[in-house]
């Protein structure tokens, strides 16, 4: 049907391919050119996302899902660049696209005390 998503895009629109999907597709290769192209696109998106995320300095990563420190303006700017690249790579919209928004969000998270040890 024209205009309707097909193949993998119907299963996981605008996202990267998961490890389970990669394994399935490895053992059950797509039989159509359209599906093969969808796999290529998904893998390319995943590589772009991974490359962008690799730019995040270790101390700004969230151990156990929570930040440890508030980024500087320069670090927040880098995080914004990474967020924009990831969003572009996987075809989504994201918030916190400006450095001061990122800094405020980190401050909110840290001041809530939720991620601190008891």
C-alpha cells in the first residue's frame, strides 16, 4: 500500500536496529531488496549514534542511570551536539538542545537526591 511503512521501518520506525533483530536477520536474511536496504540504513544509524555517544566524556556518563556532576558550559555544549547528532541519526526529536537547558536539567536531577546513596 502506497505511503504505508514497510519492512523493518514498520517494526521499528526511525530507530536503530536491536541486537535481537540483527541476530534474527543474520540467521534469516531478508529476501527483498527493500528489507536489505532497511537493514543497511538501520546499521548506519546505529553506527552514527554510537560514534556520537562515544564523544561523551566518562565523567559525564550516568553510572547506574544518574549523573555525578553538573557539566560546564563547554561540556553541556558538547552534550547538546551529541544529542542533536543522535536525534538526527535515529530520526527523533529531543529536548535539552541548548547548554543552559542541559545544565539546569543536571542541577534538577542532582538536587532531587534520588540518585544519591543512602
